[in-house]
C-alpha cells in the first residue's frame, strides 16, 4: 500500500543535454520526455526521485557501480547492455544518423576518409562509429556531452557526428546549424535501466506506471509535447 508507507527516494542519473529526452530549460529546470515520464510514473506509483544530470557515460558508470539506483537518458536497449543492466519496457525508439555542418558538401560515409567524426562517449553512436571507422577510414573523437559533439562539427574540427535521429532532428528544428545526411540505422528501443539484478521493485514500478500512463493518455501527451516542435 503506497498511500501510508513513507515514500522511498531513488537516485536516478541522466544525461545533461539530450533534448527532447532530457535538457535544462530556460529556467534551468530539467525537462524532457524522460524527466516528465519518470516524474509522472513516480507520482503514479508512490515513490520519489532524486534526478542527477551527470552525463550519459557517467550515468552508465554510476549505475553499474551501484552509486545510482537507475538511469533514464534516451538509452538504447542493446544485447550488450543487457549483460550489465535490466531494462524497462520500451518507451521510445532510437536510430543513428550522420549529421554534417549546414552548407557542407559531405553527404555520405564514403566521403569521411581521412576526416574526423565526433561522438559521445559510451553511446550507440560511438559504438557505430568505432565499428565502421576502419572501413571508411575516419578518426573518431569523443566528448562527454552532445553539445560538445555538435560544436566540434560546427567549428570544423570534425566533418560529421553520429547522433540519435530524434535528438538530431529536434536540435536542428530548434536552430542548430547542422543537417542530417543519412537515414536512421541501428534502430533500437529505448528504456529505463537499473543494474542487472538490482532494484527490481523500482523496475516493476516503472513498468506498471508506464502502462498506466499509456492507458490514461498521459504518455501520448508527454511524447507529443516534446516531439511536435513547440517545446
Ligand atoms: N541512445 C543512445 C545510447 O543509448 C544515446 C543516449 C544518450 O546519448 N543519452 O547509446
């Protein structure tokens, strides 16, 4: 019975700049699909959250080290990660696209020979870059947050970056000077994660809450709010 029991607080780590999933708004408050879903689920299920925007790779490290109870950061559900994490039911999907500076003539992977490609440490985009860098002859440079990845392309240091499709589209729609030149690839589902075998009650509550939000229309509302281009 959640009504009378003191509400437990869970520490949930997340990324820093990853709109529309998670980002600081103009009032410096963390918002986005992930933050709103998590807060609505916590309210529905009767638990509290302490959200720490530490960065994607830092979140991966802290959850696997047992220093955070879970993470939500537009995180791709992959077979490799399932060795270390238990994932919730999916709440979105993500595919990787290649983006270049607006006005750049580069249109494909084969034009990256001898150039640099920027990615974020520990992400699916970074894995993808590393898996094809020898074939296409490019060098991979890593950064801890997506803003730094985009800046490296804008300032001409890197010829391209690999980023989640929804995230890239959102940033470009909101004025970022990049353009997407490939179709999404390596598409996976996205979920909330806990350390494998740990915090199973939290995972269960997340899934129950998510199902309720899907049934009562709140899920749809949150997704629409952040994907309609008006957020
Ligand atoms: N979806 C990508 C992944 O899980 C990127 C996540 C992120 O950068 N926050 O690797």
